[in-house]
């Protein structure tokens, strides 16, 4: 990001908040399961195992 009144560049800092639902209805859970069945793992290689962790949370 450009510095004010300068030719130099500075750092851009961003804060990202991700809210994870804790209570799902049966319909919401079914939709999430349908999505999981279509996922191959190649979509987001850095987040492999996401649904394994999510499943553990919702089953526990």
C-alpha cells in the first residue's frame, strides 16, 4: 500500500474473522454433507482434512 505523501510503499495488514456455526439444523447439516461428498481435496490443498475436523466437531 502506498504511504501517504510519499513515493514509498508500506505494509498492508488485514484482519480476517471467520465465524464457524456451532448449531446446524438437520437440513443445513444435510446440505453440508452433500457438499462434502463432492469435494475431492484438490480444491484447497492447504486445508486438507477440513471436513474430517468438522465432522469430529459435529459428531462429538
